């Protein structure tokens, strides 16, 4: 199971089905966070 987390406010954006435990960082819809692009920028 993977989790998509906002890199700005650390809120959970969603979950994805993967074999390993994964965290992806992107931007959520919060007005401070959505000022920038919503694409995923880092995979750990």
C-alpha cells in the first residue's frame, strides 16, 4: 500500500496499490498548496 502526502502541509491526499510500502509527495487542493503544480515530485 502506498500513500500520497502533501509535501507542504503533510496531509494525506490518497492511497495507491503497490507491493511495497511507499510514500509519494505532491500538492493537495488546499489554497496554499495548490498555488504550485500538483504533480508528484519525490518517491521514497
